[in-house]
C-alpha cells in the first residue's frame, strides 16, 4: 500500500536541501557496484558529494565501495561530518579515546561527530570498527538532518521519548528507546522498501550495510520541505482513556516500531509458524495478525489473513466516530464506499485519530493519523472492525 499526500506526490530525492556540497567533475563509479545493483544511483550520487579527497562514503578511495559490508562507526562518523559540511571544523578539546589513536585517519572526523553530538563515546571508547545497528543509523542521520535544519520543529524527538511520553496522564508506555528516531526517520523517507527483494530488509537491531547508508544519506540531503514542516504533527500525541487491555495491546504493538515492511510478513523473524519469510517484518495485515491474533488470541481465522478478508468479516462495520482503541481499521480507494474486496490496507487504531501501521510507503511499522490534512488516510478510511469485548473496552476498573 502506497499512502501518499493528495496535495502533491513528491519524490524524496527530488528537492535538494540548502547544504552546499562540492560536486566532482564526473560521477564516481565503483567496480563492485554494477549498474543493476539496487542502490547504484544513490551510491554514485553520495560519493560525488563533499570536498576533494574526502568524498562522502568514499572510504576506499574509489577502488571499491563494498556495498554489502556493514558500515563501521568511524566510517559513519566521517560521513555525517562530511555531509553536514563540518569536516573542517576545529575541535579545541578532543575527547580522549582509548581505542582510537590520534594518528588514525578517522580521528578528526570522530572528534567532530562527538563535538556536534551526532555520535558519542562510551566509557572512554568509541568502538571505531564496530558495526552500526539500523536504529542507531536512523538516530544519527536524524540528528544530522536536525543540524542541517535547526529551525524545523524537532519536538517529536522529545515528545515521543518513551521515558517521558504519557499518552494518558501518569502512563508511560513500554515503547523502545528507538521510537522517536524510527518514526522521524520513516517520515523523512530514510528507509528504502525492498519490495522486490525482501531479504535485503533491515530490522532495528541488525547491522546496517554501506549501501543502505548511502541511500539514507541521499534521502537525508534531499529531504523535502513538507516533510520537515509536517514533523510537527507528532508533537502532542495524547490518547483517550484506555482500558487495561487497550494499554496492553498498545504497549505490545509499540515494541515493533521500526520493524521493516515485508510483503506477506507476519512475524518479527523469518521463522514464522505460518511459513518461512524472506526476512522478519510485517505487511499491513500481517502486523494486525501478529499483534491481535498471534499474541492476544483474538478470533481472526486463517482465511482472514489479508486486509480485504479481515474487512469483509467486520460485522458491524465501525464508523469513524465510533472507533475505539484496539479496533482494526481499513482503507480503500473510495473510503467508506469502498467494496470489501477493494480494501488494501489495515492498521491498529490507538485513539484520537492515531494508529500503528506497517507501511510500505514508510517501509516499516510507524505511527500515523487519520486527521493529517492532505493525506490519503482521511479520505481513504473505510471502516473499522471490533475484536475487543465490551468488558475489555471498559475503563471502569481503572486505567
């Protein structure tokens, strides 16, 4: 399902940001990156950015790119300070690092990355050769975009911090620490949907390779103004009063924020009991299936695995005004007038317009809202399906 803004269909790579990067006279190519490679264009684009002798992600001086090799922390540090145009910064007081000598070609870039709070040391070490998990790469790239666009509204990063975010007064969720970074990264278009090669997808804790990072840098450096402007939509996520069961469902579902979109996926790892997946992750109805059927035991028969089948079984159909947290919500080409067979998307409703979805457009599990102006979510909403019992919906016993 490709959820798009109705006001304009804007490619994430179509609008260049204001940062001035020095182009080379001729695009760089690499012997280990064939023209048929999925990220050929982004790799050649990013390695054509930056000052001469320090091109972005050109760690092997043009001899190779090593696209499938995990990026290291020192390589990522060099890339973010190059992309942010801070490579030449002077660091007055370098941080002592036990595992990175001052003679290392990466020492200066690492020190700049630390000084700019893009990356940090831990207990006097930087782990320069360590691989970078996907969610940390998302966090670092979002920090870089914030550095490049300081006047944008970055409240999302504090508003969704799980330790402080209270969707209900006094209730902090069990969401993972990566939540704000994953939601921001996906809204800003940093993740690539490997729809035709799902085995290439990356889970949050999985090491990310250099090709994926190249794609992320191109997206970050060509982020569209509307994406930055609409980050403010996440500033105040407040949910209605919730029952104990509704909180349990939301707590569980939020654990999978940032998991990739995988067509036919219904399990966080490849070994789904319903059949092997190319990669752990979820499609839209698969995420609903994983949360509500496989973990909370709601009666969704195997024959209702698809969004259309789930929607067909909605009796009664719940209209927008009567939706309750924990309902399954469906989207179709004609909104409420859609036929059940035409339903193409499903998600889990949280309340006040908010829902959790496994989105092909954002390549993963993330938050979205029915009330965002100009988005298809509003006009495409068809109806809801209730699986929670009246007792499970009741807040009478306390929240």
